[in-house]
C-alpha cells in the first residue's frame, strides 16, 4: 500500500509550498495530526508525510500549527482537573509559603520544563524559519530522527527502572524531560516520544511518563498553536477556505482526545515496543522511497 501511495508523492504543490486542500483532505490531515500528536511517533512527520504519500502535497508549517489548536482543546479537556489542581496548588503554595506540596513541585516542574522548547522555538521562528522549513522538515531528516528516537526509546525500555510514580515528580523531572521536549522541534523526533523516553530513563513508570509528558506539553502546544493563529490571516500562507480549516481543527479535537485516552490506558499494561517497531518501520519506508526515487529527500 505504502509503495503505491508513495509513487504519488510528486504531484503538484502550490507555488508557496503549501498544498491546496479541500474539506475532506483537511479532515484527514486533522485526524492524522490528532492521532499522532500525543502518541510517541511524531505528528509533524506524519502531517507532512501522509499527505505527500496520498499525492496531496505538503500542508505546510502554518496549516500544521493551526490544526494543532484542536489538540490543545482536547488535552485541556482531558486534563482539566489536573490543570486546575496544579494551578490552585501553585497559588496556595505562594500564598502560604509552603513549597513542599506535590502540586507546587509538579507545577514548577512543568513551568521550568517548558522554557527550553519556548526559547529554542522563538529562536527558530525569528532567525532560522526558512532553514528549518527546508532542511529540518526534509523527508530524510524525518526518517533518520524517527529511527534514532526509536533506538533511544527501546534503550529506555530496557534500562529504565520504572519505579517512580506521579506523586514523586519534582522540578528535576521538569528540567530533564523539558530538555528532551525541546528536541521535538526537529520533525520526526516527536514531543511525546522524546519526553516519554526521557521520563523512562529517569525511572518513571510508563503511565506516569505518559501523563507527565502530556501535562508538560500543555503550555508548549498552547504557545505553538497561539503563535500559529496569526497565520490564519495570511491568505498566502494557507491556501484553503475557512470551512476546510475548521473541519481540520474539529477532526483534530476528536482524534486527539481518543489518542490521549488510548495511550494512557494502553501503557498501564503494555510496553512501548510497539511504538519502537512502528518508528523504525516508518523511517525505513521513507528511506526506501528516497533511495528508489519515489520521494524527494526534501
């Protein structure tokens, strides 16, 4: 199936580098974005590669960032009680001077862990956006990073002790997992993949690693989506209508929520080896397609 689809990857793309999508195509991309945003397999890689494989062209950075707004709504909805508890605990700790509560430590860890990806993301946006779009989002980079992170995730499964639980999280976890989250700026790495991998290396059990990864991603995903809102008002940036854009966001909302629910439930009783295998296969198919001329390395 992939072989025949990849043969279509060279079909026409708009002059500005982003494909012209209709409502159906936008919904498909929204579903792909939602399902892969929180699974450790890289949403950025799939949102680019799946439309290319279907012959639709690259949706572009702007469309990807805006459809990601649907994921923001889903993760806030799913973790609303946790977010409220962390915010209230953080405020109470500051008001009373009691900085030992688990909510305060978790909130501070999330805040500190968000700094690396925000700083590096702003640097990229302000000075290296063109180079990023050309090289970092290339098919070859996506393939290599997909396989590379798979190797690290596999090592984390073997080495990680998986003894620490959610109430043991602290600022140090935020720093370590936050630095790993910054690697997700490279397409193919996966924000969930890098953070879950780091959390497993740091001794967290799989469910805690997934929950912390998702909570840590709330500010980062929110900021990314808000930055992308401005692109809605750039006609040359997203060559599709409001109907298609809203349909893509709605599809992302539903699929994101289902992905979050499934991932946390799945990791209660299963390992991450299925994601390791998938990432290796995904990267290998892309490399094969590039090597056989079915897909451009960029």
